[in-house]
């Protein structure tokens, strides 16, 4: 499963990119506002840090506006994926952009039939929001399984990008359910390394090695 980072914080993304485990980045208007700074300069820097797809979201809600903003965002770098909402105009924009050979991330997906329409529109990525469904008492992971089954039934190439990830368990379950990618907040990404038995094992190894009085270098 590909791992994307859901952030627009340039400094943090630089640090996480050094792990060699980051395959891409997703941003949205809220993350851009939180990070501050000029959107184009920030995205240009992020695109230079990470070679994989960098999702940059339009804010227009009409077809013509989305195309105009998408065209502007596409000038930033070759690895920009234009992010559009799962609306009638958004899917129409997706169809046009994907038809021009540009990657498109369709966001704010909350049902399997929405995901079906996105695939038919040529979306490169579909972003189902797991955490928000869970918050409303629904099973977000079931949505991943439903989309996976539909896409496999018909051979759709659209990649399932699990979004609104809240925990390491979400990452695990999305991988089991067959998501192609997961976009993860930095704090959740860092938690993937953690396990109390790993920490305990390292502490025991260090103590036992110290008792030998030896050094490796």
C-alpha cells in the first residue's frame, strides 16, 4: 500500500521524506490555511521534496472554475494531481482533466456509488473519508471493501486512497481491505513505528550489550 502524508507543512514533510517511505502528499484548503504562506510556493517546494503525486485542491465549485483553477495548479509541477470534489461539476471536470492525461484525485467520497461514478469519470484516485463516516456511526472500512469489490468486478484502474485516517488501526484495516493508498496525518505516520514490545526489546538488548563491555566501532 502506498503511503501519502496529509499535510502542507513543508518542514515536517522534508523530515518525513527522509524516511524513504513517503509515496505522495495530499493537501486541501484547510491544510494550506493552517500551514500559512503562499499556496503556489508551498506546493512547488513540496513537489520538489517528494517525487510522487501531490494533490492540490481546487476551491471553485463550478465546472469552468474548476478547470481554470486546475490549469493553474498544473503549472506548478509535473507531479501535481488536481483534486476535485465528488459533485456533478467535479466529476465533469475530472472527465475533462483525465481526458487530457492529467492525474485527478476525487475527494469527499462517502458511498460506493459515488466511487463508481468517479471511476467512470477517469479518476486516478478516489478518496473515501473513513474517519468522518465512523464519526457518524457508520463503518468507514466497509466502504473501502465495497469500492474494492466494485473496482475489481469491472477492472477499474482508479486507485482507492483511504482518507480521514485517525489511527494506526485505520491504516492496518485499510491495507487489509485492499486500499491502494492511505493518506495519513504526520502524527499517525510516526505512530506506525511504535510498539511497546519493540521498546522493551531494545531496552533489554542495550542493557545486555553494555554488560559485555564491548564496542562495535
